[in-house]
């Protein structure tokens, strides 16, 4: 995913202190659906563009005249672009008006995707992917904060779930559609489609998303201070390791399936994975206000069971599809769970905690691409699910241990 935003960059306030609007005879609280769907579309486009090469590795590697593991680093460099620049650029642009910054980031994203689509040079493609990661990181540093600010406190969990729904939609519909489009018309058409969607999104943001001021200089966050807030470090650790485990397998899913003799089923497997992710994010959105801890534990266990099936029984085609469904059920709600957890834990430092989360998320994406490439070349793709299992063990331990802070049994205000 590149998926995790700097809340105060969009809000300038602690989200839990936002006023509730409906009581007694007042008008019922409502969500700004059109604006939230615009944010969800931004998440969709940035998430899809980050992972799109996963379904197009063979075609891209042929045109760029490099190996599939080298082509897989187009996912890595995108994540590195976000990881290296999310915190400094978020701090540098903290005074910008939020809508202006979001439009600027998405415009830069469209330009980078266009260069990727027309490039035949590996170095130029990698440079364009890096820039796309930078632009996506700026956008991600706004989105959850925007969703929280636009919504009444009791509905903020649902608002974030709607905004983050772009991730499972990208995985369930976007990646399979992009893979199909790339197979039928060429991978370049898939990236040009991302540019066209981004241009339309710019108009949508301009007309429906409200604007908010940036932060005054004295209000801007101290990033490292957030690490001393109880609960923040456990959430950041879970983010780093969980996303790393997911990316090692997902970034090379086309190659993994091809080695199983299921290369022609890549788009269908991704469709099953993504459809299950949609179910997951619906469940998380409906229950996160009261069950964040149990949902996080369930997500970890579901992904672990999926990895175990792929490790032991991947020679059975039906079980591969079942594993993909379990994987999606576990993974789909994870971005919403982790962003909400770090926002809750951060309190007055939620802005800094969110910026650190987006950085670690993309460090994990980059690390997953690198480690997956090394495993592919040295051990083979059958090592991927075993690696996922090993990494998920400390994730589960930390979630279980963080009962008081980080992943509490009861959220504040629930």
C-alpha cells in the first residue's frame, strides 16, 4: 500500500477533540460522501499505481530489457520516494493550504505516470516512479486527516474507512483490470489510464473537497516526540512488519503464480483477493469504533492462515483461491485499522505519528520489494509464504501485548 497520512497537516487539531454536531433536536450527523469518495479515488489511484507493476512484470521486463526481479524494483523505488520524503515534505509544506497541496501532489503524480507510460529506458522509468512516490506520499499525508476533519467524531472511523476503501477497490478491480488491459493493449496503456483518471480526479477535488488552512509555525509537530507517547511505537512496529510481510508476496504475486503453473490466472486470483478485501473494509468500517483490537488480531490471523495454505498446499488450485480470499479478508481493513490506531494513540502528537506511519509503511513496501527480489533470485518464489508466516509472528505478539496502549480493548470514546 503507499499507502498513511499526517492528520494535523489536514486538521491542525487532535481528531478526538473535534466537536460533535448532533444532539437533541439538532440535525442528524452526516458524512460528506462526495468529498470522501474523491479522497477514496485518490487513494485508489495512488495505491493502484504503486502495485500495478505486480501484474505486469513479464511485459514490462521485456520492454525495458531487464529481469523480472529488476522490474519488481519499480514498486520498491516508488515506496522509497514516499519513505524518504513524506516527513520532510510534510513538514516543509505544513503551512500550505490543504486543497492547494493536494491538487499539486496529484498533478505531479499524473506527470510522473505519463513519463512512465512513454519511457523505454529503465533508468528513466525508475526516476519517474520515484517522483510518483514522492507525489503520492504528499497526497497520503493529507487523506486520513482530511477524512477525520470533514466528519463528526462518532463517524470519523467510518469516514477513514470510506477514504481508505480506495485500497481494496484498487486491489479487487484496479489491479486485475490493469493486468487485463496491459495484457490486451500493452502495459503502457495501463499507465496512461492512470494519468487520465488523475486528470478527472483533479476536477473532482477542485469542485467537491473543502479547503482548510495549513498550520501556524508554532503548531507544527515534533516528529520524534511522538515515539515517546504510549502506544505509538507498537502501532508503528506492527505497521512496518505487517506491510513488509504482505509486500514480499504481493509484489511478486504474478511470478509466484506463474511458478505454480497458474500464470494465466493472475488477474482472477487478484480479483478474489480484492473482492474479499472489500468485504474486509466494510466489516472494519462498521465495527472499528468498538472492536479495533479484535479486528486487528483477526486480520493478522487470517493473513497467517492464508500464508500457511500457500506454503503447504499451493499445488491445489482451489486452495490457492481460498488462500487469496483469506488473505484479502485479513488485509483489506489493515490500512484503516493502523491509521485509526496510531491516530488514537498519538493524541496531541497524532499528526507526527501519522507522518511517521506513512514513512514506515513505504519503508516496508520498499523493503518488501528488495527482500522479495533477493528471495526470488536466491531461494525461489516458494519461500514467500514461509517468510510471511515468520514475520507475522512478532506482529501478533505485539498486538496482543499492546492491550493498554496501541491496540486497547476499548477505544477512547467508544
